[in-house]
C-alpha cells in the first residue's frame, strides 16, 4: 500500500478526469491520497473532492506564493476551516519561497507564523514548502518547536544534506517527490539515502514534477510508483518494504485513516 502525501487534485488536467485518475491510482496500489490546499478557492474544491472519494483526504492552507492575496487569513480563520470536515487532516501547504518572491517576504513570514500557530493549537501536522529560504525556515521551525511542539512535514524536499539533518534534529518528516529520480539530482539522492527510514514519506506534487521515465509529462498519483522504486533501490529495500515504511510514517504523522 502506498500513500501519496502531496498532490493537487483540484488542478487541471487532473480535475477534469478525476474518476480515471483515482482509478489508475487504485490499480497501482495507491490506497490514499492527500490533496493539498494552496488558496481559499482550492479548499472549496477540495471539500467536494474528499466528500466524493473515500480514498482522498485534504488540508487547508495558503501557499507562500498566494500570501499577498489572503492577508486576512490568520490562525483563527485556519482553525475554523479545518473544522469543516473530519477528512481535513493537515495544515498547508505553507512556508517560504524566496526564489520567486511572488509575495513579499514579510507577508510570507506573517502567513507562515499563522499556519504554525494553527498547527500548534489543532495538533494537526503542517505541510511546509521551502525554497531558497533554508536559514529562515529552519530558524522559525526550531524556535516554534521550542515554544510548543508540533508535527512538521517538509514537502518536496530539494535542499542540502545539512538542512535535511537540521530538520530531522527538530523532529521533521521529509517527503521525496519525483525530483529525486532526475539524472541531475545525484546530490539530492545522496541526501535521501542519509535520511532515516522512519522519517521518510513519498509524494507526487501532481500535476507537477513527473518522475523519470515520465519527466515532462503531466504528473498524477499513479506515477508515484517510479519514485517508490527509485527510493527503494537507494535504500536497498524492495518496493513493498519501502511502501510499508512510508505508509506507516504517514499514519504516524497524520493519524489512522478510515
């Protein structure tokens, strides 16, 4: 059994053929999917999706790119949203992206703080996006964990080995996407080889980041089998062992699913 810990089923082209996408995932032993909110409109669609498909769960959050458009979203707002459905099991994705800076840094930092506070109060995991912001992401998480411990998943990790191990030291889980399979990602593969098995998750981030040998095509949850295969080989495990490990880690982080 495999769990895709991060996908965007409300995005096109996935949403227009969602029945087929879910069916292909099921045929490839992907039992559960976590579809991730990036803005208010995403969440409205996610509620409909999780109510239609028993295998799909969701989150609420505002992506750092979108922070400037939703400055009214604070901890109380987030807490209210996650109460709308018991299948909302996480907060995010939130975090910092100083590569594109689609939203100003101070706005991103404030929004990230509101999401962290909501994770601390709700005891739901926060799904963290970090790009070109390793120092700031780590310092904020380290400080906040000291204030009040909370569950953290770093999604689509592409950072340095040093960053990964700093995150592990404060209790984070780290998720591998299709990027790890790319031929130019040898350093990233080496980093994931060093991450303890009990902290690993897998994801597609679909419809983005299709793994080799499907790179360049639209991604979907069924493609996660290529990432699982690559990671299993990297860890000297068979695919079933790796699938079971990452599934157990997901359930340890997010709780038992129905």
